C-alpha cells in the first residue's frame, strides 16, 4: 500500500452467528471523494461503515487509510469521524460543550478547542446556536451540530450513517443542499450510507451499490443509472424501476434484435458479439425509453392500468398482450386513463439487455 493515499478496503468479510453479512469486499476511495453506500436493508452497507469506524471488527481483510492500516487501531486513533443517524447529542450540554466533548477527552488544549469549535461553527453557520441546548434546536440544526462535532476532530474521512433519514421531506431537501456545500469546504473524504437513491445520485461522486453481501457496482451516479452492471442494479436504481421483459434474441446483424412475448421485434444498439451464447435474454427499458402514442402508431399496443400524474410528465403503467408489465412516459396533460388501449413506441436505441445470469449489456458508451 506504500504511496497510496485515501482509503483501501481489501477482502473484508463479516459474519454474525454464522450468517455471512459481507463476503470479500474490496474498494478504493480517493482523498476528498464523496462515496454513497446504497442498497436494501441487510445488504451489509452499515456493517461495512462500522468496520471502517472501528465499531465492528471484521473476520478477515484489511482497512488502510493514507498508507496506514487502521483496522488494528482503536476508533479514536483511526483518523475517521462518524455521524450517526440518531445525532447522539448530550441533552444536558450546550452545542459548544457537545462539540468540545471528544476533544477534551483527547486532551486537546483549551485554546485549540475554542478555535476548532469556532471554525466548525462558521463552516456550518451555527455560530448563534453555540450556547443553546439540543432541545432548543430543530432537527436540521441538531444534525448540523452532530456534523460539527465530527468536523472539529479534523478527520481524514467522515462516515455518515443515514444522516438525513430522521428529517421531514422539506428539511431533508434543504439539508441535502447543505451537505453538498459542506463537502466543498472540508478537506476530507466522505462515505455516506443511505437507502435514498435521490440522496446518493445528488451528493456522491461515486455510488457503491450493495446486495447479497457483496458490492454489485461502483460507478458515478449517471453511469449506474445508464449502464447498470446487472439486473439488480437496473431495478434498484431509478424511480420507477426499469421494466424488465423476457425476450428472444434473433439471428443476424451487428446489433441485437429481440422479439417480445407479443411477437413485436425491438432493434437495440447492443452489440451482438458482446452477448453470451443462447437465445434467452431480457429486455430492459427505462420509462423515458417508452412513449405513449395515438392513432394506432407505436411499436406495440398495451392496456393502461394506472396513470401517475407528476406535473411536467405522466407515468403510465400498462400491460402488453402477453401479460408483461411496462412503464411508459406521456405528457403531463395526458388524457389517457385506466382501461384505455394505447400504442407504445419503444426506443430500441435506449434499450438494455440482460443475460441469463443477470449481467447487463448496453449500447457502446459515448466517446
């Protein structure tokens, strides 16, 4: 690891009472990079965060931060600071005392503590709150104090465990903006665990998608969305999730053409030679790749089961004649309704294919 800065995780394994939670996790995080751990409950993302922090021990593997192995060190000596989901502020202490508590335990000189607290308070814009108690603060203010308590430690890495989950929707949005601004003002990396894909897509430089004890994909947000590594990532990231339809690969041509269950052919831009041998594949379609059309036009026909009106656009949930469900887009002013028979225009150039093992195949990336 000599000469390598940032965080490196190597072959991290963890089991609880014989149940494997993490199974050979490897990850590199660059200095000052903002990483989001995203995945369903029980996928191992919070456990991995706690292993980095020193709140859990791994059964195997190494955690290295700026060329120093830290998984053998106590939490206070690792150079990381964790912000918990439930703030964990001392209610009888003022904001200033809460932020100073860890520094006092570390025997930091009083003058330095005061300077560190004021610097952090300015960054977080909580200077007027320093003499208040947590009970006098809003949820968003308490979250900023919890982050401030981490900032004063001047860590090399911040670990955020679902930091916005306790806030209401409006406050969550404002605090998300504050987090985005904050990461530009602190000289440290950030790893955030979240179940909210909008948070991950908005804040992260890269997203790490977890499922089934392993990392499924590591990539920038739009690459995760546009080029999912497998069927799980395709359906987990994106709201609503990607439509997946069984299909049969046809012979001929440099790009794959598939036939759906209603005998409709869809010409994709996925190179045929990138696909595994065999005819059985699945076609993946984002809602923006399927449009409702009128007057008998379209690639195929479908019956509408639900119209979700979102203002600038409408999402139309429909069923093909073979029983396959598909999600399409229409104008915000659409007049279609439950039970209508409509045409759907499928944009084959935006389609994805998935092999029998779930691996994703996509059109060539733009140069």
